[in-house]
C-alpha cells in the first residue's frame, strides 16, 4: 500500500480499524512482551527458538500497528446518509440480477481496505464494483470476470 494513498471507508469500517489498532497496542503488545519475557528466561538467546519466534511476532505486530495508524490517519469516511440513491457510488447498497446465474445478489460498494466478499462488501476497484460505479437502476452492465464476460442488471440502489 502506498504510504499516503487515501483509504476510503464507511464509518463501520473505520470503527473496526480503530478497534483493531487499540487491541494491538494494548492487549497485543502485552501478550508479545510476556512471550519475550518467558523466552528470555530460558537463557542462551543465540539458540533460543522461542525467543526468535517472539521477536518475529513482535516485528509483525509493530508492522501491523504502523499500517493501521497510517490507514486511520489518511482515511476518508463516506457519509452514508449522503449516498446518492440515483447512481451507484462508494457506500451504495446495490441489488443486482446476475443473468448468467439467474440470481439476485446484494453488494455494498466499499473502499478496497474494507472489502470482504464473504460479507457482500466489494471493492470499488474490483471488476464488478468498478463496473457498477456511476450506473443507475435498470442499467445492464457487462463485467469482465475471470470466467469471461457476465451481464448484470441493477435492480435497487440503497444506503
């Protein structure tokens, strides 16, 4: 991730990032410090696998904390109450009809940092998310997906 690239989040996504950051700074750091303390008590650090593992875990934890701090610092929070209901934008809840699979699917368009396809949150940078942006209810959109081209129809746009 670029150092100062804007991170687009819903309020819910921003709150989750802040919660994770706080947990890592408090509980996470305490747990790693305790593992280090225990590993050091085993003596001879040059051949101490527990110590090496705890140091690696500490480095990974601090790297994640720095990444989250940067994300929180540059985050742009989408005001979902201002989401346009006429066109698909970031923050829109969209019901689409997938013609290839003959099914309706609900998606929320979010920034890439918040995307979670298993929860129906797709990135504005994903093929479907990108294709839906700017479209209106009733539009039929062709989307390049790994299996080829699929046609989807926008049934509803909500907040």
